[in-house]
C-alpha cells in the first residue's frame, strides 16, 4: 500500500526523545549478563568484518564487542542510550584509534543530526534491538535510520530476542507485578521487550528498504552467572527494571523480585544447581536495496 509522504514527514517531525531512565551500569551488566558479548561469535561471523569496513553498532552497551570489531575494520562507532554504559565504553576502549562511542537513543536516530547518511558499509547490533524496537511508534523509524546510514548495497547484520525469548521469566515477571496490584494490561505495557517472529521482522525490514538475505531462529538455553549481584535475581533487577518501575514502592519491587525467584527456582534449575534461561535468538542479514 502506498504511503502519503506528507504523513511520513509529519510522523518523523513530531518525534522528540524524552529523557530515558538509565538503569544500566557496567558493574550490574558484568555481574548479570557477561555472556551477551561472549556468545556473539555466530553473529560476528555473519557480519564478516573486512579491513575496509566502516561499521555502526546500534546498542553497543559497554563497548566490549564494538572494540573487538575494530581489530578487523577501518573504524567503528558505537551508539547506546545509556550514558553509564557509554562512559564505561569510553573509559575502557576510548583510547583505541578510530573507535568512538556516543550517547544516542536509537529510537530517534532517523532524525538525529549525529546520523551521517550513507557513511557506513555495515550496521551491526547485538542483543539490543528487542529493547530499541519496543515502542511501536518508532519501530519503523529505527529501521529506516539503519538503511539511511548505509552506503548503497551495505548490510544490516543483527541478533535480537526472537518470539518466545526468555518466556519463563517474562511470564513470571508479568505475574509478579500483577500480584502487587497492577492490571494485566498495565503489566504488559511495562514490558521493555519486543520479541518478533522471523516473518514479522522480515516484513518490517522490507518496508524500511532492505532485502533479507539470511535469517535464522536459534533456541539457545543460557546459563546464568553465579556472581555476587548476578544470577537470576541480578538478571531480574537489571533486565526487568522497567517492569519493576511500574510498581510504586521499593517494598513492592522487592516482593516482585523475590516472587520471580521463588517461582522459577525449580523450573530453571538443573541437577547440578546451575540456572538457565531459554534464550531464543533471531539473526538476520539485510542488504540495502
């Protein structure tokens, strides 16, 4: 269906980023989810970085993987909405030549003066798009921005949570905050994640100006850490922070965290005592038309 370009202009012009609450810290991320960059070898192989590549990393976090990409390419820029994580990235990796990190809420990247049109040979994203694409009103804008950033024929390579990702903890979090007095509708709205099917993501990418060249869904159970302030409780406090923010007091938040732990204790615990979450990963390579 043809779309009125004036409506598109009005839609994008009206978008103005609110100040997001920054739940992220390098310490909490390292304690609860260090496996995120560590398990990205398949995605990096799909990216296949070359010496001539200029790469944009959307949702770069603390920059660990971004900095590693620089070993194989000309330059790399990392964007993330978290000032805390960008500060950590700059501190750890800022001295590397031709690597830069900038605070950027990627939901609003299409209209950002920071975005340079057709600068990049590749746009990359690991474990971030299910956060960035949560808001339906900016979803297509994010994908158009990725397309806009790419040189003609450039590729967008990403991995994100797919349909059914961390379903057990997702359900437990919904129930836990409902038990603290919220309606199911409010609990659903508090969810910070968008876990699309392969078919849905393909259609969105095609609408944004891409041809999808490769895609896969992988069920990848992932072992939680045993670090202090990590494990299931640390994961819930960090990854589920926006769920918990829907509750009005620290007492209610703490009760919800404890309930999730109690409910899942025997569901995700293996015989050796380790705890695992059912990650579902959606990977895609999409080329700019």
